[in-house]
């Protein structure tokens, strides 16, 4: 009976979320910028989706991939809203094991999917510049739908085993997380079991998904620059590269934040705990906030539709 009670305790483990240590008295004030950020990024991505859906002139591969990116950003925002705002607005710290694993799955799955979508957008620019005459025949709507489905299935296939493995572990320590949301690395380190499988699989999965995506994006731009430099006219070269600026900005933002966060976690001293927390929030909130802004500013067609919408 004692063993059964212990197993029940492990199964119903509760994790404690952490906001910003030492700032508990001003959590309500801290919640204000978080609320503003969430409203802006949700409205921004929703407006992008609405414009692309309702304007037939934007039913092109580049904007369809942009709508996929906006959907991913919306999903990531929705996955983190309950715990982050619950933490700062109501000081709600407790989260059950099942809820924590569910949030962890959606956060990592959506980040993996976003990386895949960025790769598809790089492929879109690669085809548009290196083979413009066959662009419409290569990136047809059915093929784009299959590519999007492949991104989702790949994310599920790589990420789903992580929470399923963590579900089998025992948690017998002070289950205090460093953030107000659940991440695989943190939950894994709180387990009282052998986590070798999760550790190896998590690192391998990251390299085979986001690492491979980054490498392929880099190679695609090598080919793009090679093609552009071979064009005799400098004006045509500049015009071709101009269509890549938005995507390049988003890629650099996404992977720079990811690498920076990894460096801070692996090499940061104990005194940089606050920096780790701030970097974690920046990594989760800034890309979904900036993606619609970057494309709205850089894309002439999208900017014109936005102006027309708000003028009306």
C-alpha cells in the first residue's frame, strides 16, 4: 500500500512556477507590459491572417507561408498565456504534471514547427530567385499543403516522445521551475530517475530538426547569393535580394535568440539567473511580436492592404 501511495504521489506531482525572484511585490505592475505584448502580438498575427485570407491578391506561396508562420506564433502565444499571466496577475504558482507536460509539448512542438516554416520560406525564396519561370508550377497549392502537413507531422513525431518519457519518471524533489512556463530541460532535471534517454533524445532531436533547418536555410541563401551575383544588372540583383530581407530578418532574430538562450543557460554563472529568466521571456515573446511587424514594413503589397484596412 505504501508503494502504491508513493506511485500516486509521483503521478500527481505538482510543479511550482517562478516569476521574477525578488519582485513579488510588483507582479501586478509587471503583468501590464506582458498583457500589452500579448494583445499586440495576438492582434498583429490575427490581422495578418485576416488580410491574407480575404485578399485573393495575396494567395501566393510567400504569403501562404507567412500565414503558416502567423498561425504558429498565435499557437505559441496561446500556449504560454495561462501560466505567465496567471503567475503575474494572480500569483498562481502551482501546475500539475499533466498540465506542465502538455504545455511543454506545445511550446517545443510549435518552436520546431516555426523552424520548419522558416525553412519552407527559404525554399520559396530559393525557387523564386533561382528558377522564376517554374516558380508557379513548383509551388502549387496542393504541394504547399503537403509541405505544411509534413512540418506538423515532423514536429509531432520528434516532440511527442519527450513528454511521454517524462510521464514515466518519478518526481520526489522540490519541483520548482525557473520560469512561469514548462520546458523540457527543466522538467527533466527535476526527475529522480535516470534521464539519459531524454537527455540524448532531446539533444539529437534538436540537432535533427532546428539544427538541420538552420543548416539548410544557410545553404539555400548561399545558392541565392550565388545566383544573384551572377546576374549582370546590379539593379536586378538588388531587386531580387530585396524580396529576401524580411525573411532574413526573421531568421536572424529566431536563431540568434535561440543560440543566445542556449549560451546563457550553458555558460552563465549562478549570478546570471535573472538574465536567464529575461532571455527566456524575450525568446518566447519577441519573435511572435516582431514577425508581423517586419513583414508589414518590408512587404509593399501587405503594407498597402494594411493601410487600406485601417483607412476604411
